């Protein structure tokens, strides 16, 4: 019997959503408000331009409103919440939740928009911006504790290197933030 099989036997016992202390993205409201402001600015610019040109019609207003709503949907970040053994992302259209204490894979995707993809033994998958973890130490603590548990029980099959890279990234960014706040030279 592998460690993965023993963990599979416990899959039916999901941790309660509100069991223990929870942590949320402290900056989510500001990011949501920025997305809303961008969508409102686009809507007002399109309507004012159309009105100034004398071509504003109700059907055109509906088109501009739809474009602005789509922009808001694209810019609004998911709200990230975590607790002992679980992590959840909630967007406007979907909620995704996984067990951090049963992680199977951790993948980091670089590039312009860096992403961390987590998958648990239940098959649930969550994708998030690593900057959310840097900006919210409590979220990072819950994810890190769950990942260490997964690693110690043997359920984490793929992603130990990615997890170490993520730890280094969060530690480095946190150290830089401390240096910036304290006014010291960066290392």
C-alpha cells in the first residue's frame, strides 16, 4: 500500500470550511475596485464618444455596456481564501477549492503572467498568482503547511522542485519588501 493509497482512504473526510483560522487576500477589494474603475472608464469613454459624434443609440449603448462588462470579468481577480488543509479561489463565475494537505502536483508557470497551479488527490485544481502569496503571509502559511504535510505523507508526487522554487520566490519577494519598507539597500 502506497502513501497515496492511504491518503485516498481519507478523501471522504474533507476539512470544514470554517474549521480553524482562515486567511484571505487583503488586497482583493482594491484590485476588484480597480477592475471596476477600468470598466467604468471604458464605458463612459465609449458612450461620451458616441454621444459627441451624434451616433448614440440604445442598441449601441448595450454593446458598450457588454464590452465594459467583459473587461470587468477579465480584470477582476479571483478572491483567494485558505484555512488549515484547504485553499479556495472564488471568481465571479466559479469557485475552486482543493485540499492543500493532499497535494499531488505543484507547477509554476513563468512568463509575463506568472501562475502557480496546484492539484490535489481529489482531482481539484486551483491556479493563482504567486504575488497573492507574497502579499498575504497568512495565505502562504496555510499553503506551505499543507504542502509540507503532503510531502511528508507522500501524496506530493510531482512538484517538489517547483515548490522549493516557490518558497524561494516568496522568501525573496518578502525580503525585498522588508528592505523597501525599512529603507535599507536591497541585498
